[in-house]
C-alpha cells in the first residue's frame, strides 16, 4: 500500500479533494511526529485544531437552529456541547477511518495513539481547518455540516446535563444545591485535564476530570448520580463517557 492511499481514502470520505494536500497532511500530524522527524513535517496540527473547533461549533449551531426551531438557548447549548464533544468527534473520526492516516511518533504509535479519542477528535478538528485553508469558509462549513448532521437526531434534550439533574435530585430530598471545587489541572495547554470535586455542604460526593472545567463538573455530577443510585463511590473521566 502506498503512503498516499490513506490520504486518498480520507479525501473520498470527507467529500473534498484537496488542491494542496499538504494541508491535510498537516492536519494529521501529531507533535510527536514533528519532534522525532522534523524534516518530514512542516508543522503539527495544534493551531489547526483551534480553527477547526470554531468551524464545527458554527456548523453545529446552524444545524441545531434549523432542526429545533422551538428550542431555547439553554437546550441548544447543551445539544451543541454534546454534538461537538470529544466522544462525538472521535466517533465521526472513526467512521472516516481517520486514525489510519495519523502521523505519529514512535512512542505515541506504540501507546495506541491511532485509537485515542483525544487524538482522533483533534485530528478531525484540524482536518476541517485544512478544508478551510484549501477551499474557504463555505466549503469547510458545508463539509462540517455533513459530518455532524447524522448525529443530530441521536441527541436527547438535556440528556447529558448531569449538573441540573443532580441538583434536582438533591433538592427533592430537602438538600441544598451542590457545589463544585477545582482540585487541580495537569498536562500541557492543548491537552490539559481539569479535576473537579462535587460536594454537598462539607461532604464530597464524587470527582470528575475532563478537558475543560465545565466538562469535569458534568462528569463529577454524573459520578455523583451513579453513586446515589448504586451506593458506591465513583469518579468519572473523559474516556469513561
């Protein structure tokens, strides 16, 4: 199999043939590859993630606005968060078989980098940015909408708003609203993990960790709900979603 085959297959699945295929190569390049083989890579995909994330957010917002004309802002925001979360984007990346084309360093390759949700989601964001750089805003938004559209109807309104659900459960029992405390962060800026504890007064209920403080709070709330149902302590992280 030639080195170009994964790029060709990915372009077919994306529905966009690149005028400058190096944009797609950049989108699939993890920094570990650049560190080990700098002569074979122009750059890694971290800056492109930033741009692709914004394009996917816009595409998701437009899809949800059209699909749910009666939904209020809070519901639309929750749906959008679920539609473009790491788990959802990694699932789309797997549908595209994007992992086959990732350019990874030896260590990342050995640790299963081609199957890591975080790397897959980041590479998908970067691939959308690559389309923008190659063909402009409208083409990038059109492709992004096409990728996200099949997943819109799978979302249930508020299904994953665990913080609201936890507060309702606690207050039905005569308790005050829970509070959330940031315990710390770890990792580099582009892969930072936040660890949060949810407490009822002075008692810790559960912990969660995620790529944003808000995400970690949601996962802590989910763990607390599981705890209340099972009677066992819990901690949730991104990969358990």
